[in-house]
């Protein structure tokens, strides 16, 4: 289960329940948010979908504790296209 807390306009704290609970701090700039969502979902939904994407590929303990959202695409090239499809439905 994910618990997302907005810290400020570009920063979010995410708690992930798993075998071991982890916390993460993620930033997303407005331009990148628009690129992936077209404004169709809230930033919190983008973060939630991004973590669902990550958790399908790795355990919560393998996810970095702090990162900028575009970093996911460097590890998983299909990330942006997958998220666009998820958010632009």
C-alpha cells in the first residue's frame, strides 16, 4: 500500500508498505508532469502510478530513497510511454 503526502508543489513523500516499510522523497517539475499527464490527473496520481510501475519491476527496498521522477526512465526506458498511457486514458 502507498501513502503519498505532498510536501510542496514539486516534492512528495511516499511511504510504501511491504515486507519492510520504506519511505521515499520524489520531486517532479511542472513541465515533466505535463509531459506525462497532459494535466489529466493530479501530481499525486502520477506519483502513485509511477510507484506502481516501479513495484511491478522491483521491491520497495530497491527503490531509491530520494530521486527526481525522470530518473525512472534512465533505469526503465519504457517508463514514460507506459505512464503516458496510464495517465492519458
